[in-house]
């Protein structure tokens, strides 16, 4: 990672979901859950990932205390959120999670926080910014090959994703049955599968990126490490720019500004 690290490591909110673990403990026992593989590169890089519950009342307080957001995979975004109707291919939806993540995304963008969305994450990100989803995409839900790079993805040269991955051609897994249809007005599609399915979106003026695959599950860790590296760099850079500044910092910045004006 290239960004100057602040003295305090960046704190990244990681979204999760409720799962009943009652079979193990006896009786209903809803627990906040998330795939453990999401956390590895944060720990390896000294960051603090925090699994957050779907509590809309806490969003304002949450975004004032974090440095970035990771939107993880999970259930379908309910079609009513993007002005569509339930169909035969709609899988389980989580209205509370929809409410929370939609509000979290908008609050994070308002504060300039970097956001990375994975699988469901790209979908809820797109919906939050006014986009729509394809209700069902055949041939992309290949769960039995979750660790394998079975799908080719074309990346737009000059995009943020291209800079992160260092290539215009990626091979990734495929674990989804929905996808971006129309991107939100503030987003642009920057990667496609060979059948034309959108595989990534980004905001051209804000540190916001969504990808359709599950990099945390790939056997080769480079893909996920690069994406988390970008998120942590963006979070560290923002924290550095917002740090309390000493007289020496202000004087140096003022001198630099005067020189730049000449």
C-alpha cells in the first residue's frame, strides 16, 4: 500500500447478515454473521475491520467513527428498491439489511468515505445511487467452483479498477444470479464478462467501487489483496488529510500553496 499510514489504523465497517444458529445451541438464536475470509487482508495490514449490524438508527454515529465501508455478499436486494416486481427468480431478500445498507452507502458518500462492494455489494451500491438490476442472469451462479477463476472479465483501460489490478483482462469466479442493469447516474460500468454482463462499476469522482465476483474466495489471494489495498489506501489518505494539523503542517502547506501560485 502506498498511502501514508496514520498513527491510528483505519477502521472499516463490514456489513453482515443474521443467521439462526439455533441448531447448535438449541432454540432460535439469530447471530450476526459474515464470511471469515473477508477479514484476512485487513488483519494482515494492521487495519480494524468491524462487523456491523443492520441498524439504521446507528448510521449517522457509525459513519462519524469509521474510515471506509466494505459491502459484502448475501441475499437479493428486494426488487421494490429499484422499482421492479418480485419474479420467479427472486431468492431470499432481507428488508432490514436493504434499509441499513442503502442508508449507509448514502451517508458514507456524503462524508467522502471510500466504499468497496462485493457481489450483493455492487448491486445494493447501484440501487442506492439510482440504478436497476437484472432480476436473473443465467449461467453465472457456479457455487461449486467458488475458488476457481472460471470467468473472463474485460476491464476498461484508464479506469480505477484497471489501475488497481494492473490489467485489462481478469479471470475471476462467478457466484451470482443478478447483476447491474442500468447503472446509477453517478456510476459507470468499467468491466464486463464475455457475455456482456456488467462485472464492475465505479464512481468517477469519489472513492467508490463495486465488483460482481467474490475475490475473498479465490484460491489466489492477489485479486482480493489488491482491492482491499485500494480501500485501505483510500481510507488512510482521507484520514491523513483530515488529521489535526500542527503549526508546522499549516506553515508548510501555506508555503507550498504560495509557491504553486507563482
